[in-house]
């Protein structure tokens, strides 16, 4: 038999129903956030896959002409970044006033970003040349081709940390 002074459960624990409702609302919110987050993730991944498929479709096929022997291509690395994301340092190496600014405008017109425009430490460069940080050989070769420069090579006489955010250096010669 119950004790006569004992109160029913509803009077002792009045918060129980409120806790059940708050817990149900929290679980519903969590499920809703998971669905929204999953949808955003699927959308981002599908967009990335579409971009990669579009890039593969636009890339020229890598086929060898008939009758040629396939050679190892160690000197030509493909460009990794688009022109608009490649930062170029333009240096005047011929000693003429304003040559670096005009060369920088040529570089910009090809779609590259120009980081620094200035004078090279020496002004006796016989030919224009393009130098690059390690890992950016493809971008340097593409810039050299765009500007019709024949000399391309790794950094020589310039430290990589001196380039700042630039990956490629274009030194204007005579």
C-alpha cells in the first residue's frame, strides 16, 4: 500500500514532459541540419566533378603521330594553375626607362597577374628570360611561349623567398 503522504509522479517531477519535448525538438533540428549539410556536400562534389569533366573534355588528346617513337618528356611539365592565378614578377634587365612597365602590360594582356615590377640587379641581359620557382616549370614555359621568349630555366641568382607571392620571373633583356 502507498504511503498516505506520497505524492503522484507528476507532482514530484513536473519537468519530465518539458524535457521530452525539448529532446524531441533537438533531435529534429539535428536531423534537419544533417540533411541540409549532406545536400550542400553532394552539390559541391557534383560541381567539382562537372568542372573536372569539362577540363578533361577541353584538353587536347595526347596522341603521338604515326611513325614516331614515343619519348620521355622530362623537360615539359604541364601548367598546374590557370593564367589568371599565376603571379609573375617583371624585372627590367636592359636598363631602358619604362621597359618593365610596358613588359608588365604585355604580361597582363596575356591574362597573368603581375606581382612586382622593378629593375633587375644587373642591366646587361642580352636576351629576355623566364625563371621559375620549383614546381612551376609548366607555368614558366607557358608564359615564355605566350611572350615568345626562348630562355626558360629555374631560379638562378634570385632566391625563391625574394619573389614573394610570385611563382614566375620575367626578366626583360635587350
